[in-house]
């Protein structure tokens, strides 16, 4: 069987990790989902949307040379800061870098032409660990799984400042493009992706961006994000808005009748200064909590997410 691109299997969001002997756990790494492929003697690193990232991360692509022909590995492309912690900001600004870029392998879909997607996850990971990882060197690493009480794991994740936990059923098959519920993710430290639907202008570019998430086919306003920008990021992001301007507000739940307890709402009067955009750009945002009015409190821009499809951005946090 040839190693051809397939849509990666997806995780469903949960506010409580499932527990029991049928589950295993992995650290949720804040990076780009990636498929490492070798076929016809050529190595490729593809994004979750099939975009070729081989040239962008040559150190990973080069390290894939020992892969047998027609092999496909699922994993996460991660930038590590000086303390060894994943940093999505470093990953996005990876040119001229002095930090480590690693590929954390967590699943094996195809090995030397043999289709493994119909095997249980535990069997796939055992083959990955025993037959493939000994052939690979840095920066290819194994994403370890843990068999510990969930409360203990969550505490360690929170104290370490990591993003969250992924729970997977040991017997789960690999279902390309599906969010079947056998893989679940829980964010421990608040943050997720949002779609940019507009901005508040300023003299040079913008004062803040207006972000939201999809609820069915409707884009729902979540926050006005002002924090987290430096001048260079503002200029770069504003440049990405070119050609996306529209007259009509894309958010289904605007305008609002009042600003809310934390002043996070957008009334009809507030909207007079807004500039609207076709909702195509996705960014990562950190925040303290969701308010009673379903808005973000103390939202902070982290980075753009070029690897995310805007129509798949939904509310993840409870």
C-alpha cells in the first residue's frame, strides 16, 4: 500500500477526562499536527490539511531518511523553549531560530506498505516503539503515554504550564478525519483557537481584533482581544487582513443589548467603529475564563494558526 495523505484522526473536546483501565493518556503538545511520510524514496512532512511543510522544517524531514518506504507516522511538530517546554509562538516564528524543533510521534498508520489503521491503538504504538523509533534520531521523538490517575496527571500538567491532556482508548482504531469520541482532549490551562471576524482600527493598523467560534453554521462573537501584540506582530497580522474586508458583520450574536459585567460585549453603538472581515483567519488566544455572557475575560493573543480550518473552530472550554 502506498503512503498517501489521509486526514488525521481528530480529538473531541471534553471538560472531564474519562478514566479507567481502557484509557491511556498523553500530554497535549502545543504545535502543528503533522504526518511524516516516506514513499518512492522521498520524505515528506505534511500538515493536517495536506500542506507540505518539508522545506519549512528541514531538520525533521532529513531525520525521516531511515523510514522504510511507504511508511506514515502521525505526530506533532513542536518548538521547545530553553526550559524544554512547547512554545507555539516560537514555532510560528521559527525562521532564524536558535531553539529546538522536534517531531513527537504518537501513532503509526502505515509501515513498509502494511496498513495498520485497523489495529488497536495499543498495538500500533507498540509497533511504533519497537520497530520504528530505534531507527530514528533527533529531532524525532516518541510522544510517551502515561497510565496514572487523572487527577495526578492534571496537577502535573497545570504545574508545568503545559496545555492539556489527551485521552485515547487503548482499543481505538485509526479513523481518518473523524472525531469519533475514542480520542478526547482536555485543556488544563485555558486557551483555544478562534476565528477573526473583524477589528477596531487604530492610527497605524488596529487597536484590537474581534474573534469568535462556530456554533453550527453561525459565527458567534467571543471577545475583543487587545493584549498580546507587539508592533511587528500587529503589522504582520494587519497585512493578512488585506482583501478580506466586508460591509456586513459576520457574527450572528451581534449587536448585544448591553456590554456585560466585565465590559466585554459589543453594542450597536460600539459596532460603529468596527471593521468587518470575511472569517478566514484563525488565531490562538489565552484567557482567564468564560463569562456568564459567553465571552472571554482577560483574553490575550498568542499566535496565528495557519494549520487550522476556520469552519472547524468551535467552543472547546466549558
